[in-house]
C-alpha cells in the first residue's frame, strides 16, 4: 500500500502487505503509516511544532502501489494515482507512536 500527503509535497510511505488484500490490513497499521507519512513530509521546524502541540491534522491518500503511474519525463518522485482512499490523521513521530525498529532479517 502506497501513502502520500494529499495535494502537497512529501515523502512516500509503503506498507509491505505480502499480497494480503487491503481489506485484511489492520486499521492501526494504516493509521500509523499515515501518521508517519504526515510527520516525515514536514520540515524540522513544523515537526517540532507538531510535537509540542500535536493539534494539526492532515489528509493522507493511499492506494495499491500498482495503481501508481509516472508520466514520461516527470521529475523523480512525481506520480499520478486514482482509485485511492484518504485518511485524516495527526502527524506523529515514531516516538509519539511508541514504535520500535523491526528486527533485522526477521530475527526476534
């Protein structure tokens, strides 16, 4: 699943699903990925403000990564998509979400 801040420049986030249908994706996974997308799509100054106030919410679009299209000659990172859904979230850092790094190579 591919996520990106709606109508604004920002990072691209991917959720690796191992061919799991979107309907089976845990809602918390989608919400956390969208919150991280919003967090990393902002400047350091804006992130500090979010961390202090945690008030602003933004819209993040998401769709199957296979639905992305790149126009010939388009700048790196510029893609077009349709058949997407949107989610309104607050930008949150990994620390705010209490996330930890995944074990390397599937080790526990």
